């Protein structure tokens, strides 16, 4: 996928656009990403409701949440081809239809089959909501602003994660989880109209890039150039387990943990997960610019990852924490593991201009594939520890925390020898 062009032309064109235009563009792209963040994390709060109403078990919850990320990952290479052929704006607007359809199907699902179909549609629909903005950022803004823009994108878009907590719990308590997803489908349509009015592929005064049509075969073959890039697989490990640490806790097991260990109801689950999501929003805005403070993204990413590992191990060792610690601990976890912009920015700097699109696409496949595998695996772990007990014990959640911590720690060890990224404005 071609996303890089001459930096002086791009920077000059973007500078020619008004500040209002740039702000509206970034805001509209974040609003689209809001949809993805909400849908991917929407299982956490309502998981106990789904268990009670539809009789789902731990394995089913793990599969139901993770299949979103599986379909998301599978779509990345075709999405890259479609972006090259039709442009990011058109691909995003088309994807919104699938996301809205998935929300409606989820609201009417009567069993596991319907829920899985809905989550697949959601994943396919949201699969362009990160890559398309990244493509537009590379066309509109200079290279040294990329990690900061990713941080802003993730920070504002992560309000979707926030809305998947207490606000969603309030809506579910008011109208039920089924009608909540119908309402969100309407919100998706509204965001689509706003996006269509504001988003443009290129800044004013720049020609649309001419891209040779790609095929699925040529796109897969082109990934070979990415695979031989020094350090790419070391960085891939961090993509596998950096974001998945947050998604596995906040988007899947956080809600059941609060119910099974602390006896919290829907509204209380929403409140504590809101604290975690708020920490995430603040965290991505904090960590995004850290590459410019440290001269590159690698050092702050390692620091944040090790603090995340230590926090998860602390959760496992602490057992049932006092209520007064639980809230700050959830907020701290959301904040400290929000270093995704650094890892994404490292990929942006790792590849030469002609490989940036394919490289980021490949790493994004790793990000979503990592969430799929980790959520699915932890579902199996929880089911194995729980056995025939019925109610999941504290040990099951300690197992989740240790699994996530262990996976991220191994990724950090491999990442230590990844080539650093030199910061410049080229």
C-alpha cells in the first residue's frame, strides 16, 4: 500500500491548509476510530449479562470477544489493496456500513451463532478505521509528527473505549443490551455522514497519487520485502502483545472479574472499567510524544511495557485488592499500558518510504492477531482453572493476569535487540 510521498510537497501542502481544516480532519478521523474502539471493547461490561441470558461459558466469551480481532486481522491485506485502488476516504465510508450492520445483527442474535456473525461483521467493518487514518496522516503531515498524531488519534478515538464502560452500562440498565446496539448503529450512521462531509484523502493543492492497481497475490508477495526488513519480527512481537494486554483485560475479563471477585453489578462494573478507559485515553496522549523526548520510540516503549508487566504481576499477587485500591489500580493499568502509539511509530520509522504502507499493514495484522490469540487462550485458561466450579475463582483471574504479563515480557525481551528509530523530520 502506498502511503508515502515527497515530504517537502506534503508538508508544504498541509501547511497551506487552514488550522481549522486540519483540526476538523483529525477530529473526524478520531470519530470514525471511536466506533472501532467501542465495538471491540463492548463485551467487557455486558459479559455477565450475556452469560446469564444466553448461557455462555468462559470459552464462549473468549471466542466471542476475540473473533472481532480475527476478522479484523484477516481483512488488513485486502483493505490495503482497496485503499490503493479507491482511496482511504471511500474505503472508510464503505466500511461504516458493515459496522452498522454488525451492531444490528448483534442486537437481534438469539445464540452464539448470531453473536459470532455479528462480531465478524463488526471486525470487518472496523478493519479500515486505523489504517485509513494512518494513510491520510502520511499524506497530510510531516514525518516527525506521526507518533504524536497516532497518539491523538488513539486518545480521542479511545473515548469509544470509555463509552463502552459506564455510559454503556447506563444504557444497558435503561433499555437493555440489545437496544443499546441498535442505538449505536444509528450513531455509526450519523458519524458516517459527518465523515463524508469532512474527510479528504489529500491536503488542498496536492494531486491525488497515482497508484498501480494491486492484486491480492501481488500484495502478499510484496510482504516479502517487509519480512526481510531488519528487526521487523522483533517489533512484531511487541505489536502482538502491547495492545492485547489492555484489550484482554478491559475488553473481556475486567467485567467478569469485578462480578465474580467483588460481586459488582452492571453499574459498578461500568464505573471501574470507566476508570481504566480514562487512564487509557490520558495514557495514549501522554505516551504519543515521548519518542520526541527520548529521541526515538524504543526506550519509552520498553519502560512502559515493563511497568505494565509489573502491574499485571502485582494484580495476580495481590489477590482481592481493597476497594479503595481497586479504582486507582484500574486507572493506572489503563494509563501505563497505553504505549501503542510508540510501537506504531517505531514501525513508521523502521521502513523505507516505499514499504511504509505494507509494513504498517503487516504489523497491524500482528496487533489484531495478538488480541485474538490472547483472548482466546485466556478463555481456555479460565475454563480450565474453573473446571466444574461454576463461579470462576480468583485463581482464574490471577491466571489471566500472569498469562498476559508473561506474553508481554517475552515480547519485550525480543524487542530489546530491535533497531532503534532515528527521529528526524524527513
